[in-house]
């Protein structure tokens, strides 16, 4: 489907309407903190999915999601509606929280607990579960080999559902540079996956 089709135009129209509603809600939060609940309800899932892509487990992603919304509520008075919109502003806060947490964790190693080890359900075919587990592990290794900017761009696109323009606002890059990051990252993954002899 091309970008000029009626359904593409309707999708873009919906996105613009959601951005305008987010901007109105964010501005309302300055005098009515209760209005923040609307923003939280609309954006908690994309924020969590993005942070889950950056974290080892759900608990860490949930903690960072809470931190993100706490920081956003504190800073809502400084939010200014812009071309990228509220989701990009919020995910930039999430990204900064994840980076800060990563720095703290690198400063003190955390032992891996047995509870965090991936466990397949007993009802799955053991051979299929083992193959699927190996494939997921392989893909995670390949993604880890990408640059941090490429990993962030992919997580923002596929976990948080942002457009290249919104990703650019989060990463401090142009829309074109963000799209190029995603395209190159996918090409590198495809090539590495094909060339990996496993």
C-alpha cells in the first residue's frame, strides 16, 4: 500500500489527532495533575515495550516505566508541543532513565539468578522449544552486536511503535538519519543472521 492511499492518509490523520490530544492533555496537566492519568493510560504500554526491549526482565522494565512517568509528571511544566509530539518526549525520558540505570549497573555487577533463566513451558515439544530458544538467543546476540544507536532505533520503532520522525526527536537526529539507522540495522541483522554458521 503506498503513502497516498486513502487508508494511509486516514492513518496519518489519526496519528495527528492523537498527537494534538496528547498536547492538549499535557498542557492541561499544568493545572490539573489528574489529567496526567489520560497520558499514562495511553502511553504506558509503548513505554513498557520499549524499556522491555532494553532490559533483562519485566521487573526492571516496570521499574523504569514507573521512573519514566514519575520524571514526566515532575517535568510536565517544561513540555512544549513540537513536531514530534508527546510520545517522543516521553520516550526520550525513558531512554535517559534506561541509560542512567545501565551506567549504575555497569558500576556494580549483578549476579544472574536462576529465576531469571529462560524456562520453556512443559507442554511444548522439547525439541521445538530448544530450537526456538536457540534462535531467540542467537537473535539477541546479533542485536547486541549492533551499535547502541541502532539498537535504540529498532526498539523505538518495533517496541514503542514510533515513526522515523519521532525516533529522530528521541535520539536527537533528523528523520532521514533515523530511517537510515533502522534500515542499516535491519540490513546488518539480515546479513549477520545469514552469515552466522549456526
